[in-house]
C-alpha cells in the first residue's frame, strides 16, 4: 500500500464532500435532528397519565383517595364524570387512559368491614403502559389503604405500631433515578452513528460508477486497499465530529451522567465508526448505484440497530433464538459499551469482550470490502 | 522484462476474442502498434472498438487470444500494464467538481509522480491543454474541447509510453478536433504509441495507420494511402449523365468493371485498371446509345472507402449466414 496514493484519494474525497451539500447535510444536520427527535420522542417513563374519576359516593373518603392519585407524579386527574357512559366516552376518545370508579357504598363498607374495593378501568391498547399504570395504581391504593387502617385503629383507641417482619431496602445502581432517558440516549448515539456513517460511505464508490469516473480510476495502478483507506479516512474524521457532537449533547443537554474515561470512549467509538463506515463502503462497492447502496445501507444499519442491539428492547428479554442472532449485530456491542461507559464508568478492561467483537467485525468488513472491489468492468 | 526494445511492437494483439454471453464483441482480431505510431480505430458505433481498448487496459478479460502491451500479457499482469499506459475513456471521466489543478494533482498522486517533479509536469499538462491560468477553474465550467484536452493531460502526466484514447474527439467542435490531433502528433513524435478510436471517418487521415472495424472484426488495416488504393480492390471512376438507370445496368455488364453503384446523382464504378477503362468505356456505352456527361477517375475519400468496405463486409456476412 502506498501512502502517496492513499493521500491523493483522501484529499480528493475531502474536496468532493466539501463541495457536495448533500453529503454535508447528511453528516451534520441528520445527527442534530435525530438526537432531538428521538431524545425527546422516545421516552418509556410513565408520567402524568390522564385519569378519569367517577365518584358514585361523593364522600370524604372517596375524595381522599383521589387526592392520593393527584399527588402521585404518575397520574393526573383529567376528568370528573358522573356516569359510566362518560367513563366509556373518555376512554374511547383517548382523553383518559385510566379510570377509577368508587362504588356508592365505599365509606360504609370500609367502616363496617374494614375492606372496600374500587374499580380501575385501563386502556390496554398499549399493554406496556397499561401494565406500568396498573402497578402504580395498585401502589397508590395500597398507600391510601394503610393510611385508612392507621386512622381507623387510632379511632378505635388502639394506636398502631406499624410493624412488618421483613422489609426490602432496595438501592438502584447506575441509573439511580430509573430514568429511561439515561438508558435510551447512549444507545441512540449508537443508532445515529450507524445510520449516518453507513449513509455517507454508501455513496462514495457508487457515485464514481454512476459518474463514469471509476472507469478511469480502475485503469490506473491504484490498489483496492488504497482506494478504501483513502476514501474512509475523511469520513472517519466526519464520524468523529458527529460522535463528539452526539455524545456531548447526550451528556450536556440531556444530562445523562458520563462516568467513563474519554479515552475509552474515543477508542470504542472509533472502532464502531470503522465498522459502520466499512459496511456503507462495502454496500457501495457491491451495488454500484447510489440509490441502491444507500437504501441497503439504511436497511442493514437502522433496522438491526433499532430492534436487535438492545438500544430500546433489552436483549435478555428476547427469545433464545433471537438472542443468538443479536451476536451478529455489530451495534449490540457498541450499545452495551456506550451504556456502560456512560452509566457505570466501566474501564477498557471490563469492556474487553465487546471490544474484541468489534475488532473482529471491523477487520472482517474491511477485508471483505477490499476484496469485493474489482478493477474490471466485466 | 525488456518492455521497450525499439524493434518490438508496443502493442501486439493476436487472435483476440471477447464474448458477452452469446454476443461476440471482438472476433479474432490481430494487429500491432509500433513505437511512436498512431493507430486509428475506425468503425460504426458498437463495432467493438471500445471493447478492444478496454481489454488492452486490463478492464475486460479476453475470452481467447493474446494481448501484449509494452511486452506484458494484459490478462496475466494487468497491474504492470496499468503502470505503463495512459487512458482516456469514451465517457468523460475526470472529476467535474474538482478544479483543473486538483484533477492533475490527483492523478499525479495516483501514478506516484515524485513530488519534486509534479509542479513541472502539471505545468507541462496545463500548457499542452491550453489551460494555463485556468488551473483554478472547476472542470464542470470548461467547454467540451478543453475538457478532452485536460483528460489527455491527465493521461500523459506520468509520461506513459503507450496511450489509449477512446473517441477523444467525439462531441468536440471541428477546430478543437484539429488541435487535439496536433497534440496527439506531438506526443507520437516523442515516441509515445497511440491507439485512438473515432467514429469520424475523415480522422483516419491523421493516423499513421488505421484499422477499420465492423461487427467485432478488423476488415481492413493499413496507412491511409494503402487503404485508399488497395482496400477497394480496384480504382474508382465517376460517371455522370442522363439515364443513370440504364447506364448502371450497362456498366455492370461492361468488361473490366468490378462493381458499380449509385452515389448521389452519379455513379461510382470500380474497375481493375482505370487507364484502360477510361479508354474503352465511352465506346462500350456509345454502342448502347448511352452518353456519359462526364467520365473521370476520382481519388476516393477514406469515407468512401470505409462505406464501401463496410457494405461489402455486410453483404459477405449475409451471404455467409
């Protein structure tokens, strides 16, 4: 391999990218919009779920129960209705996802027997949200119920020492606030880099075939590896700019705590960039058409990274067969690395397994791409 | 390997065949090009000119036969050949979004022109192309003729001994074409062997030798003089006058006449011996009450020659088929 030639190709590529607004748009504008779109759009936390109440009793006790719901950060009472038909309408229209119905004999039963039930109606169109909401609602009712018990005992003149034989004192590590954003944003960076990186390089070789410049280039003594490294180098630099931008937004704008070293982030991000740039380049070499190569590059980066990398859907909750497939998804390694670097502050040594996988992947993609490059027209 | 001994041809093609599936694009072609020689490839579009050139540049693999460029077998060692050639493809293939100078620097880097020699080579190329002081202009802003000359400049930047130019003057205005051929002659005078294809038949006059290619086969090869005088297999007479139809029928029966065809509002008569036919034909026609207004020997243009040769070739093929 000759450095003279690699440099000539790299310089030419820089000039072309610099003069091509489309490439620059992909490189600089896409990460920006994606970070904000997905950073704000993808949120698995349940907050201020609109609740509809139907109080068939209208007593002090029933109003106390609603106050508990109102005080919870997970619920917000949006409607107070006076008939079942209105409850159904509120849920049908989607103005409320959740309804609580207090029966007419609520206080009576509570005072007489010490137990009473309320009805919860949940819109389970989104089963995930419904499950979470149900859990939170049960917790709110339980909290209220123990308040009632205490005051009832007090009134009976039996002051109650609330004692429980065993208590779990749980402490959450790494994502202390259990904010889904802290979990999603680092993975989002991986997805954006995969998308943008492969898009950029998917155009480089196919563009030369389409414009006819490739016929002249392959008639020269240039070697496939020289073309590849010359073409990838400028995009690696662009990739670093994008990565720095996205990671800085993640830490500074979205406030995801970063606990690792910058060196570890640089090494692993560079490796990941080489993999995704290499994949885009490989598509470009094989497909020889800009539209085709960029479509396929989109397909092989965005789809597996979104679905199978653990960016949103945890890998250990997938069926065994799918879990095995995820080992083939290069972004799975970077997603786990970047989450660990952000939240756990892992050392390079602790990350050696995913790093090794990325190294193998990068080597395989580059070797494949160099070999797929044919200096012939037939 | 002694790639450049003066006696050896710089390009030697022997029984070359290229098939694309069932289609035979190059059909047992043989020829050679010497040092400093300009060999022209002429023929209609789709005749196989570009395919032969691409094989010689190592871009296509020959199906059979052998092609030596600078003494090296192209199929066996295309990279060694690529070091020694310059190529201008049929479709313009410089970077339009780069300037004149940036393109030259790029190819200088690709061909590993030593850095201390590059400025001088670039100066040579821009002067040759007539683009001095336009080095900073984007290639997309240049007119067709200038673009082609820049492409030639890029192709000779590394001083290759052999040049392949595939239709370099196509789509270029006549005066610019003339200038382009002057450049080719300057390079050839320095010892560069040039294989150049064109579909402008008149450009064969600028070549040292020309090969006429039709449907993948070389149907005639030689210097313009040789082609003019021998390729037709006779000499050409022009006949004008009334009653061309009867004249045509009569002349086809006349002794010493090989062929006769209508050419515009006159007849072209191919004869074995022009002197003799000029003496004998007036009497022969007079006997049949035919009076040619004009009967004279003409020097056929190369275009005439090629049109005739291609027509003959087509007729022969259809008889064979």
